[in-house]
């Protein structure tokens, strides 16, 4: 609240008679109280600076905690999985037949894949024969055919589209009676000749014969794997007697009704089940949408359509022998639908062509075994079969080599060490940073008047200097740092004996060694060879050094408290230190020391209100309000007095003017 509030609320016309600089006089008369107000505000702003500094510490500790001290974090050093990385190496001669991964449990196992006789396959059902009909053409009106002479027939062969110019002179003759005669042999010769020129000799042709009804077809010489589509202007398609965009494959963008007709449905709907999962679809639904619904359903199958084979294929997601696909067309309103039979053909009780799945067969450690899938686990080693070994294959007798993946574990530890050093250096810097002075006095927050006399750049520089050393020698942070240093420098008692970070090649800078600056307690250079040796020779001990929990309760006292501390892993010790500093809870007994001091920064208003800084700031605001109110009253009092003076002087001036005027009148007489 500004001390100028009264001047905003009322406009005072003073000094008009007396000629006094009333505003300046009042300002000087209130100077001592204004100074009190400025100092109170500076103290409040300084506390806010400190609060922000504490909260920056909380933020950095929270970030470190969530990354390294959270059991769910991939980089967490309290997570056993971070220290259980293993590698499995397949013998060179077997790498093309299978690959392998290993869990930490596989370290004591020996798995030898001698040979692979058979891979597991999935049960499959595919359409009986092609879904589409051959592209049929039928010429019934020779005049129409003659009329489209010179127009083009577009032929798409395996995705490449080219045009044939129709020439009636090649296949229509005029007899002695002026009748037009269509000769299919000439028509076939002409069209086939054009097809040979456009796509290569003998790849695509018209059928050799024409039916009694005058129908003939497009045929591909290479019977499978070719896609054909023909199109043309409307009069061309009518003259040649084909449905425009006719193809020897289906377009799944089309609807069920367009592809299979309404006879497969009841009341415009189809109903069917796959492995007991029921589906209902309108005949207006696109086939691609039906395919998507089946594939994402819990039916456990994948359905696809191939333009090459012109067939639908349904494949079980589970491999191995046994009935993994059961298809049924279901009734609607008491009448059977026949969608699946239209898609896969066959009979209502034997839909489609079925190929049974088979189990994988292989020899492991000299014993023939069978598995329903190509990926399975043996003694902690996950085997993934790739292909069968040939009949002439000489059996392999070399085991899968399983060992600890020290490189990945070292990366986890190095990442922790790097970030720990950054945090420790930052906190140590805050404790040792000195407050800056200007003119022999410490930098303090600017008053309103000082701020009004400076530009933004100078204000920013001032505040930068003023915010240095705010947490110098802070006892709360000092205690946290001391605990962190003890946690990483001490030993941990495990069933593998006493072990420390230093014993596996991760040393801290000595408390007597200041070679790394003031941030004593930092980790020094890691001896990677020593660390790798420790991980590969006793990975369980390294894991426990970081992750071990104590069987003793947290509230243990006396010797038990010491015993508990000595059996806690480094990560667990740090976790408890951080919990004690930044834990957010309504239970004040478990609330972190830094949270008790400055709260959560708006994340929990109850906890914020109970923090010592917020209580202190609330009292400061009360003091500032009292000083402001007193200043306002004094200001009003002085202005009223000066107003009375102005009024008296105005009256005196008026009387003097009257007397002077009266004297002049008498002298004139």
C-alpha cells in the first residue's frame, strides 16, 4: 500500500494564499514515518527473497529425488532393477537361428540350444479360391462399339495404367448388305497386340474363346500375383459391356453390401463371432472398418486382405497346435446371416480353408522339447527362435553366454554421480556465498522511491547483487549437506560384508582436501576398471550397497538406530534425507524441514499457511498496514492544519483589503 493513497483519493488545493510548498513540507514532516514504512517493506521483500531461494533448493532436491530416489524411475538408485542388467550372447554359429536375452536370475544357468527342428506356427484360415470374379466383357450392340472408335480404354496392370485407343476398323467389317459384323477373333488380336506393346509380350490378354452369350474375359498369363483394373468413359464401358473400374481384386474402401450383396445380411446387418467374440455390422459399413474392428478386438486374431492372392486371411495371434480360431455366422431375428461364408467361402460348418498351427520343436541341453510359441524362457534365458536348422546341421554344444551388463550399470552410477555432484556443489555454493555490499551497507530490496529513479536494467543488476548470500551458513541446509556427505562416505553392512562406494572405485574428495574447491564431499574421478570388476564379480553386493533396506524400524533408538543406519544402502540413506527435507504432508511430524520453513509454493495452501516464513510474512504485513494507517492519519492531520492556516490567512487578507479600500475612500473625501 503506497503512502500516497490520500493524494489519490482527494485533491488538495494548498498554498494558494500563503505561497507555502505545502506538499513538500508535509513530506518532510512525515519523513521519519516514511522511513519506518520503507524499512518494514524492505524487510518483508528480503524475507520473500529468502523464501524464493529456499524454494529453488526444494525444486532442485525434488528433481534429484524424482530421478534417482524414486523406485519407479528407470535411473533410480533405490531400484534393484537398475543393478540387474544382464547380457546373453548366442554362439556365433547359432545367431541366425535364434537370439536370446537374460534376466539376472540367468547368471547361474547354462542353456544350450542344440538344434531347431520346427518353428511354432499359428492356425490360419484363408478364403477358398479368389474372392473376385474375372473381369468380364460382353458386346451386345455393334453400333455402340463402332461409335466409341477413337476413344480410350484405360488398363491398369499391377498399378501401372496405360491407354488403348479403340479402332473399330480392326474388328468391325461391312458385308455386302451394308451390315456391320463384329469379329471377336480380330478384336482379341487387336487388343492383345496393344496389351503386348504396353505391358510386355504375353503378360495380359483376352480369353481365347467367347461364351455362347457373347462374354469374354481378361486373363493374366502369370496366374497369381497380378492386379488388373479397366476403366473408361461411360459410353466406352457400355459399349464393351463391363462395369466401370472393374478389377480382379476388391477395394476394402467399399461397403459390405457393395462387395458381397445384401443376401449375406438380415435387415441390412450381418452378425458373426470369432473365438466367441460377437460382431454386428451394417451392410453400409466399409470393409476396411470391419477389418480394423476385428484386429483390435479381444478375439485374438488378425485379418487381412491381399490384392495379390485376392484372398482374405485370418491368422491366430497365438501360435502352436490346437483350435485357436473358431468362426460362426450368427442369426438375426431367427434368420442366419452369411458374412463369414461370403468372405472365406466354404460351407456354414467349415468356413474357409484351415491350416492348423504347430508347436516349435527343438533340442535344448540334449533334450527334445516342444513349445507353443517361438519365444519362451528357460532358466532365466528368454529364447526367440528365428528359423529352423537344416537337416544337415551339426548340433551345437556351446551354451548361451550370460553375464552382467556392467556397461549399463556403470552408466546408471555415473549419471547419479554427475547429478549428485551438481546438487552438492550448488547447495555448498549457497552456504558459502557472501552477501554483497554497496557503500558499506548490504544490498537490500529497493524502496518505491529508489525504484522510480532507476531503469529496468539497473534494477535487475541491483536485485542480482542483493540476492547473493541469502542462504549463507543456513543451519537447515547445512544439516542436509552434512547428512548427504555422511551417506555417501560411509560403509554399508551387507551379507557380503562391509562395502562402500570408495571400495568399488567411487571416492569422495577428502574433508581435508580442498583441491576441488569449497564443495567438499563431491565425488572424485571414478575408477571404472575397479567399478566394472566389482559389478561383474559380485553384482548383488553392488546392488545392496545402493538399494538395501534395513529390517529395523525407522523409529529405532540408541544402538539400534546406529545399527539401522549402518545397514541402509546409500540410495536408501539419501532417500530418507530428502524425505526429511522436502516431504509434503499434512502430518507436521513427517513434514520436510524445508517445507516447514517455506511451504510448497502454492501447491497446498494449508501447508503454506503453516510454514514459518508465511507466518513471519503475515506479521510483517500487519506491521506495514499499521504504519501505513498511522502515516495516512498524520498526513491528513497536517493537511487539515495547513488548510486551516490557508483559511485564516485568506480571511486576514480579505480584512486587510477591506481596510485598505476604506482608507482610500476617506482620503478621497
